[in-house]
């Protein structure tokens, strides 16, 4: 039976020691009740409480991480099938695959491109997860060395047992790679390798029954951190495999399937098919996704999709309220007013910056809502705007007293002048795309 956070809290030490990395025992208890952490994170829980809480608080999908040199890609820890029910917690990592049959300089060039790729999207920095190294008839250890020469990103090592041993020997102490993969033929050897090196182990199977048999055997062998990698590759079958596994883990609390998922769209024959399969894997439960082709235009689309799916649907993406400088504005440049909804702010900022114009942007606290939504909800009114003008000392930054309101809330102009009698309020355009023309014509 599921226990509430308060029921769990009463069984904890209640010392607020912070050894679990939470500020209080109550905060830790709430995370346990939501099945987002494991009881083992508390080193002081009594044996009696442990026996009562272990099953009740264990996450239905085991949380784990592939780590390297300060970087990590997490998997698992999910509690819902659909993000609108609550939210998804652990965004998947995209791994680009290189092959040991490729020359070292080719590997280094591809890996360097992946390693340095970052892009900003509505205030979030998006980046790749790591590199997958695939044995393909070459020198596997040399390929791992080539990767490590240019990147510290986490690794997925894809080879037989002997090559995996050679590859592991090339890694730094403390790294936790993902080994691919244990099968019905080699699971004993892979289990021994995974437990010896304390790494994450992927299991490959062609159906659910075989996957359950393998995870059960591996758990009996002492393997804790596992990732399930269904062998299906086409869209329909891979969707069915992922969904069935996740549904049984969450809805039936079926522990043999309570592990993160790995997908390999890179095995598909064409780049466009790979991109579609990767998008499906992001949306449908994969924590680790391996692709073969890296191009900024497709990677950007996948990372933005991931960002949108793994944000809290009940909490808008926000920027911090305050005054933002665009293109090093002078005291004579205009002050543009908007809300702290990220998309709204970046729409305004990008138009001004892209046109080479300078401005101050006053981002008012509207609880993360867009202009019209915030105005309709009473979260973006003259009183709030005037309060933020004073709170952020806008008058100290400019030599004029002039504000530009979004055109959609022109009705606020008179009220705002009453709140700020020393300021002139101008009404700007309704859409950000018209802002540049307005600034060149009306604010000269």
C-alpha cells in the first residue's frame, strides 16, 4: 500500500542531517512518497523502518546515471505514463555513435563536434548526452582512447566481453559507462563484468518474456543498475515494447521491468528514419538514445522536442524578473516592458538583438504567463509594472522617463501613468515581429 509523505516522515530519524542531500527529513519523505528517490539515500534509517519503507518507497523505474568527469546522463525515476498527469523527471540523453573501424582522426573530429555543441533555447542550454563506441572489426581500445582524447562526455561501450574489458581499461577512475549488452547467450559473463567494474549494464531481448527472464537472472547475480534495450527497431514494434515495459512497471509495479530504456534509432537505414525514431524514443520513455548521424539542424529539433516534453506542464518556462540589457544599451535607449514568460521574453529580445538595436527590457513578474494570459488573470497590471519599475531601479539606468507597453495591453497605459506620474507611457506593437519597425519609426 502506498504511504503518504507524513507517514514516511514519522518513520525517518527526523534529524534534518541533510546526508540524503535534502534540506529536511520531511522533504526527503515527500520525495520517497512520490517514488522519486530511494530509501538507501538516508544512511540513518532504522532497520525496522527500512523493512516497512523499502517496498513502499522504491521508485517503480530504478534511477541510475552514466557518469564521466563531472558529466552525467540520468535515467529512470519516472512515475507517470503521460506528462500531463504530473511531469516527466529525467530527460533522455542523446548519444552519437562512432565505430572502431574508423580512423582515429575521423573519430576525434566527429566527437569534437558533438562535445562542443550547445544551443540556447528560451533560457535553457541544450547539449548532447555523450558518445557511444561500437566495435566493428577495429581496435576498440584505440577508439575509446580517441574519444577520450577530445571529450569527457559519458560513454556507452558496445562490444563483446573481451573488447569491453579493453575499453574499460582506458577509462578514468570513477567513470560509470553503460555496457551494451547482456543477452541470453552471454549474460553470466556480462553480469560478472558489470559487478566487477560497478557500471550500468544494458540487456537486449526480442520480447518481454525474455527481457523479464534476463533482468531476473541478473538481479539474482547482484547486478543493480540495468537498462533495457529491446531489439525491435521499427516504429510500431519499438513503441509497443517501450510502452508495455513502462506500463507494467508503473501500473503493476512489476519490478522485473522497472528499469530505464535504451533505443538505437541509429540502426535504421536512412538518416530521416533515424530522426523520426529518435523523436519517438524521446516522447515514449527512452532514457538513452543512440544515433549515428549528427547534423545541427536535426539535433536542434530533437533537443527542443526533449526540452518541451520534459518541462513541467503545470509550470510555465520563466526567466527571472529584472532589467535586461540588449546590445549594451545607453541611457537614451528605450525601455520595453514584457512579462517573464520565456517565449515572450526571447521573442522580444531576439527581434531587437537581431536587428542590431539597443534597448532595456523590463521583465515584470507575471508568474511565467504570456502578456495576454497574465493580463486576463490579473497578473500583469499597472500596479505590478510600476512596482517592478521601482524595484529594479529603472530610473537610475536611463536619462528619460519613457516606457513602451506591449500593444495587447494598451488599456493599461492610462493606469500606468497614474501609478508613475513622472513617466511617459507609449504603446508598442502587438507582435514582436513588428517591434523593430516601431523602434525605428516611433522612438527616434
